[in-house]
C-alpha cells in the first residue's frame, strides 16, 4: 500500500504562576506557584501534583516511554513547558530529549500566543527565539515542521517566519483551514508561500482524542482514507492527524490505545512517517510525485485554526473566533454554555484588546530604554532568551554568559531589567485564557499577574520620569477591567442572540467563581501583585480596594474537572 501515516503531538502547559518574585534581570525568573493539589490517572498509576501543571509534567515521563516505541510521530513542546519539565522532572526531560532524536522535533514559539494577534515586532522576536531554542533538537535537517499555537495562521505570519528560517518549513494545520481547489491535493505535498502545509484529519484526530472510536474503529477509519487514484499510480500519499499530548491522558487506557492503533495500521501495510519526513522524501525524489506535486500552491483560509467553535462556522471552515469572542465572519459576539450556565464571550473582546494595548505599552518602554543605551534592540531581546531559558541552554552547552547576552547593548547591565520586563510581557500572552469559556480560571490569573509585574517593574525603572505615567495608566486598566465595558462602548457591538453585549451579560461573564473574593479575576490578580509590590507613592494606586479579596483562588477550567482535585469546588491557592 502507498498510504503513509503521520501523527503529531502538541505539548504545552502554561504553568501555574501566581506571583513572579523580584529580580534584576540577570537570572531566570523565579516565581511562586499555585498550591491546589490534584491527581490524574494513567493506566494503573495515579500521578499527583501540587497543581495541574506539576501533575501533567510528572506524567510526561510515562508518555515518552510509550512514544519511544513508535515511528512516524512528530512532537512540538512549547519552550516554557520544556523549561518547566527540565526543572521539575529532569529524568523525564532527558528521556524526552533522547526521544526527539528518533522522532521529529517540531519548532514552535515560546509562551503559546496566537501569533497573528501579536504585532509584527513580537512575532519576529518569538520566531527568532523558536529557531534558536530548537537548534539542538533539529540538527541539520533540510525540512522541518513548524507549529503555530492553536494552528492559527495568516500569510503574513508565515512569510515572516519563513524569512527567518534557513531551511524548508512544513506548517502543520487543520484540514478545515485548507481550501482544496482540486481533489488530488488531498493527502499530497502542497506548497504555501515558500513552505508546505498539511492539514490534520480532524474527524479522525478527534475520534482518538475524545475516545469516540475503539481501536478497530480507528484502524478502519484510517484505512478508509485509501486513495485509489494514487495507489494505481504508485504515488505515496500521507494521512495526517494531530492532537494535544494531553489526549494521551483522556482516560487510563489512552496510551496503550494509541500504540494499538498505530500497530494496527502498520499490520495493514501502512508506513508510519512524519509529515516533514514525507515532504523531504517527495522533494528528494525518494517518493514518486504527482505531476506538479509540491509545486502548486494550496490556498489556506486566513486566521483558520485547529480548535475553533465549529458550530459557529458559516462556511464549514475554522477561524480564530474562539479567542476573539466574536464571529470573525460578521463581528457578532456570541455566548457559550458551560455546566448549564450561558456565558457571553464579550469578556474575550475586552481581554484581547486590553492585552494588545498592554503589549505595546511594555514594548514602548523597553525600546525607549534600550535606545537610551544605544542598543541593537532586536538583537538583545533575542539573546535575552539565553537568560530566561538559561537552564535549557546550559543543558546543551550553549552560551548563556552575560557577556554574550549584553553584546548588542555594549555590555550595559542596565538593559537586563528591560529584557526581563519584555519577556514577562511575552509570558503573559498565553492563548489559553481565551480558549476557555469562563474568565475566572487559573490561566487567566497567571497572565494578568505576570503582566502586572512587568508594568510595575517598568514603573520603577522609569521612576520620576514622565513616561512612568504610561505604565501606571496601563496597570489601572487591569484594576478597572470591569469599567472597560463603558470606556470602550462594548454595548454597540452586534451579537448573535441579541443579549450578549448587554451590561447584564458583561457583569455575568465577570462574576467571580470563588467564595473568597468579590472581584473579577483580572482585578483580583492585578491587586494580588500590587499589594505586594507597590510601595511609597505608588501604594495610592490600590487605596480603596479590599485587599482581603486580593487572593489567587480561581474557578476550575472545564476541561480539567476530570482531575481528582482535593478541592473540587474551585482551583484554590493554599498559602504557606
């Protein structure tokens, strides 16, 4: 059989940061983590962690043992996730590094932001860091995969990343974003810009991830993708699926179920090969090509993704509506139902806009400070990754000396706090708060906490100067998040059902889900940092607030309720 098969696993944990400790920028950040004990089951084993992140990272060791038995699997691990794995589970990290020597390591950007939602400057920094970070894992391969967070893609983002790459890229997407203009393009090597694209078979991917088919069913569904036209011509073609690495933990039997699925299709004559390796064999001539294969361009829908609310799609394709809070096709705000509660997603509109403004505010301050130091700002901010991810780079024997990092700023250590503030801002752009339907989550708390820290550190860096007011005003927007409904006149936005942009809908979406605070989680998190960090005249910024409500407790994420939480009511943070 000429059918080939590839599966990609995406590994990402945003962390459980509740507070970033003070630092001068010369060392990696240190932080306090959420203490909310939970356990998950893998096979006969129960994996416990001090929080969800720790439990998941502890499980990665078992997963890597299973994946080591497979071929044709590619894996991307978000860099901050990889760093945490090194810190909290060194043996699991080492096993994973060994695993990636036999599988295909796929670069991805740090901190898992929606890349096209960021300004071009941030996209460029993150893309450059992604290649630097993955250099020890991809070696000299001439064709590699690339994973965009949530697979959200635009041509502009792809062209920016291409311009920084020294080899051919294969962007791993969802088939619902591909605009097939002739039938033989399916399962083939297709060009996009100067790169290549593969779209995952979403129905088959979800059947595994959500356990809707047993192993014989998965094997049968895979084999049903047989392409008789290509079989008759003797042309290899690729069926591609992808899922979160967490999908291996959906139930205790998932790991063995995946292995049995792969073994089942191999017994039927299907070769397992990763998507980047498939493209390389097509380009090298080892695999026969259809006429024009790898040359004709595959149209891709702008802002398509792999996990949108598909029921809202007007055209059978995905978009980034899930993270925007409104349907991109017509700008209408929508609601989602969770646990019997219908929640307007208007909060995502405000959250997205606010963090875009805060990103630009932090960048403005950082670039101003670096300009005063006669620095090469982009060169320095890329090299600052060697400070932020120091333990990782040290493991591979790559330079992390301050002399190397500070070379673009002529050795001036005053640049270090600016690099730190910039990376805190990047760290605050995880996509996952806007993935979930409810605002009150541990991941939203972390994003706000880290962003508040970046703003407060810039207030102190520019103390007594006119520009300090910018960071004060930005921090106040976090504290006064509930008032942005009126400030930005969000009520005029159109909605699908007619009620989602009302003040009542806005207030309902912001309602705290914990019994320990009366503040929405954005205010709560900003205040949690401010009550510890704001001193002197800056302390007046939080006067009038009830500091007893500045707690790190959060609501549970819907997709994590299956965990065996010691506190099933809400995602607490135990002090001490």
